[in-house]
C-alpha cells in the first residue's frame, strides 16, 4: 500500500472513530439526564405564591358541570352514572352543590378541600392548607407527569401526600392528601387537566377525584362564572341539596403554626 493510501485510510478511520465517540458520549449523556439536571429547584415558599396567584382573582365561582360517578368494586362490578351539577364557591372555602337532574339526588358530597386551592388564597393560607393535608413542605424535587416537568412538593413515596405543580405555569396537576376532618383518614387523589384562562386566571376544565372513602368522580366543566354576585344563603339552605360549608382553616395545632413560621423564617433568612 502506498504511503498516500495508508494516510487516507488512517484519516478515514480516525473520522469514523471521532463520530462514533461523539454519538456514544451523547447517548451516555442522555442516559444520565435526571431530575437533578432540570435546573435549580425552588423551595415550597417560592413555588406556592406563584400557584396561588393563578387563582387570586376568583373570589367566587359558579360552575355548571357534568359529573360522572362510579360505584361498586371489582367483585360486585362497577356502575357509572352521569348527571349535571351546579356548584357555588366562595373564598376562602365555602362550597355548595346541587344536582340539576330532576330525578337525581346526590346522596353525599365527597371531600372538596382541593377546590380551595383553585380559589383566591394568600400564600400563607395556601401553605397552611397544604400542611393540614399532610404534605411535607420541606421535601421538594422535580418530577414528570403526563410529559410535563413539574415540581413535587411532598415525599416521594406513592401513598404520601404531595402536590405536583407544572414548572412552566405553576398550575397544580395532581394532588394527594389526607381528607381533613375525616375520621377514617381517607387518602384523596385529584388530577387537574385542560386548564383554560378565565378572567385573568386559570382553571382546570377536567378534574378527577378518587379515594377509598367515596365513589370515584370525574368532572367536566360546562360553564364557569367568576366573581358573579349571588345570595350567600345558598350555603345554608337545607332545601337546595347537599352543602359542604368549609370554613377557613384555623390554627388547629400549635405545631402546624410553628412549622409554617419556621419555613417562612427560613425563606426570609435565606434571601435577606
């Protein structure tokens, strides 16, 4: 083989080697991508205010929705029922439900604490509510849900209370919490989808609610009226259907109050 041919072969092999090494390195890097590589992880006291701002305009809401309710279990079989429902909400936590089908009466309203996060709240009250749901505000990491990058506030264990908040718009995508005031301590899981802009805020038009305590329900919003005046007696009238009057979360325990103050103090000390 002539020197020129030998040199050309070496250059060709060298070029292929460099190309192979480059592809191999890219492949290794792609395998190494993890939650830690998604950037700086904000703390709960930084994330929650952005989330609360998305619903800060919603002092009251009047919603008409389709409710799909599933009853039964794997042994007895599942039955599904769909009815039209109207709900009234007032910040920080008043709720009333009325079934619009004339031949249908809702026997029980499931835990609706999750709806308080979709109404006007201060950052402090939102954080207090998350703590009362059993969510560990000091555990924060990146995760993925339905192809979206999200902040996870709460412990990583599957059955641990937590909230997943979309990284881009700070919208809650999934929430797991211990039902407040339920003696059985039911774990509730709620997913939020199809967010739409409503009166300078955001609201999910598809919500699913699952737990072992109540029948599984899925809500599809038909109409939503923000900040519409209505008679507040709707929350106390016994003739207009089931009512869930959830008053503001108070100081249920000194430990929660002290923990919230400690978290806020950490935030202030860190950024002074």
